[in-house]
């Protein structure tokens, strides 16, 4: 059994990650690391590969791909440790090769895959929180960065349809397109620990980390290791109000807007009579959800930083 399994998504970043992976393997081959590489074949395959590796006792499992690949690998590691107390025995590593790479950015890995390879070689770790989400008509799953309901989830769906662009440009194009085909502020009921509120919601973010979409600092105060989830709710905004909000959202300067509600909670319930689209770590959960239950699990996952 190798010390490290690298789970590589060859479809990440529209398939452009294959050349990057060749450089990664050349660099790792010059180190003393004992590693193996397995390629994903379809959605959720990384969950299976990571879970099998974790259950077999592999010390480190690395997600080589985008935020969706990170989500699947983290789910495999965490499912293998379900029922066990404390920190999961298997450590998560990240080689950011996707369009957004927001989880890696939140960990401080911001200079590309070469920096991530160096961090794998050094092996420094920290323990972070994760969140567990249950849905009324979709399978439950963990997320490590951010869950979004409403407009954001529609943008995520549109972004996956765009083939010609790369990186942050994909999300900006998807935002502009979605503004014309989807603009709703349905009423939602939120239970935040022991507090209840009803509000129209254009977007509801439930965040373990600060950034999504390859460059939107949506919940700037969120931290991976503070034991609590941070929320950002855009309420009854109008189309004309959205456009000036976009540059503020990129810089994390939107939090004082009168129609932006910021809050924190360890347990979150989102309910709506209106069908809600939802994404978690860039993975579409569903388009017609009515009930979402989320709980933070502090100090659960060890990651290489």
C-alpha cells in the first residue's frame, strides 16, 4: 500500500489538466514520496476511490482536480471515518487543477499546482471543520467549502455548460447569462440554531470557507477551523441592484449592503415552498429542493497545507 493515493480527475478544467498532471508526476517522482495515481471515470467515482483507500488505511489521499473533485475525495475520506470520533485517520491533500480552486485558495494555496506539490512534499497539516447536509429529495453529503441555494446554484449549472472559456471567466459569463434566464427571490424559512427568520432569498450561502466561483469572496469572514458556519443571504435584491454588487462580491465588500444579511450558526435549516436549486462545493445537488438541514462538525478533517 502506498503512503499517498492521488485521485486525478482528467476532465477537470475542461480537460486541460492532463498536461499539468504530467508535470506534477515528474516533480513527485523526484521526491521520496511513495504514491499511486488513480483516474476518475465519472461523477462520484472519486468518492468510491477515496473511501476504499481510507478504509484500507492509506495515510494520505490527494484530490487532483477542481472543487468538485475535492468534495468527492473529502466525502470518501469522511464516509470511511463515519462512526469514529475525532479527526479522520486519513489526511486530505489538494492539487488544484480546476476552474475555481476555491478550497485550495482558502487554505492559502494560491500560487498554482507547483506550490501545492511543494506542500505535499513538506507534509504540514491542519485540522478543519466540515459540514454535513441532508436534503428532502437528494442524497446527503459532506461539504468542505460552501453550499449555495438560489441564483448561485443556477449559475453553477450554467457554468458547467460553457466549454470555450476557462477559470474565473466561466463564472462571470454564467452570472451574466443566468441574470436574464433566472431571477427569483422566493420566500425561505431559516432556522439558525435557536433563531428563526423568514425572508425573500435571491441567494443563500452557508459557508465553511470564504470564496466560491473562482474569485467571489462571498463570505469573507468564514474560517475552516472556527467551529461555526457563516451565512450570507441576499434578500429581495433587484436586477439593477445586482450589477453594482458583483464587484463588491469579488472583493468581499458587500457585507454592509442593506439587502445583505450576514449571520452565523452551528445548525442551519433552509425551507421553502418554492423549489430551490442547490450546489455544494460546485457540485449540483438538485434543482427542486424544499428542505435542507446542515450541521457543522468541528475539527474533523486533517488537510495538508
